[in-house]
């Protein structure tokens, strides 16, 4: 029973990682690629770590699995935010179907908007 | 059963790494390449977790944690670089 659950979680995690790869290859611009990559890879790694913790229910494995999952869930969001900020500041081209572009114009000398 | 699951999982992860590598080579802008490198780091961590599960070696999990840490620092450094080189 645990074996089937663990194997199923492994397959589900690998499918999500494969989905992240396909999304990164097929999405049209930087920001859509980023959401495919970060969300699917975080959930995929979470499934793999859950499968590992079910396969080896010992303290040393479970502690490492939980700490890897917590660390990835913290850092993936931060890394995605930093890359998105860099891409927006470097005026990365948007998909042609984008409806709203809320990136503000960069002002010289760091002047406040409206001054 | 679990050996088959581990083999299928590793095959799919390798396929995902190949697709991401195509984006890393083709990627029209620099942030695309940074995203692809970040995803390759996550895929390496995934492969190490699967190998740790199939061989029951704890050391692979320590390696996975260290690679996750270094990949995060590298991604942030690349993002700072992307901000720096914009003209």
C-alpha cells in the first residue's frame, strides 16, 4: 500500500516537473515562462519529497525532506520575484496578446513620480 | 514496483531537463536563460531526491539541500547582473 502511494507520488511529481519543462519551452514570454517554471517545479518537488517520506518513514529522512521542502517553498518565491523585477526593469518584451502593461516608465535621477 | 516507478520518474525528469536546456540555448533574452538555469537546478534536486529514495542513502538528501541553496544564491546573483547590464 505504502509502496503504491509512494510510487504514485513519484510519478505525479515527475509529471509536474515535465509540465514545468514543457511550459518553459512553449510559453510565449518571460513572465508566463516563469509562472510555469516556479509553480510546477515547487509542487513537483513537494510530491517527490512526500513520496520519499512515505517510502522511508525514518526520522533522518523525514527531517531532511521537510527541511528541503520548506527551503524550496521559501526561496522559489523570492527567486521568481527577483527575476521578474529584473526582467521588468530591463523591459523584456511581452506576449503580443498582453492586455495591460503596468510597468512604469523609469524616471531619470530616481525622481519621485509626480515631481 | 518502486524500481519501475523510480526509472519512469528519472526518465521524465531527464526529458524535462532536455526541454529546459533547449530553452536555455534558444532563449531570446537573458532573463529567459536565468529562468531555464534555475529550473535545471530544481530538476537536479528532484533527481537527487528520487535517487535517495531508490538507494536509501541519506547523503543524497544532504547534497540536494546544498544544491538547492547554491542554486538560489546563483539565481539571485544572475538577477542582479541582469539589472546591472540593462542600458
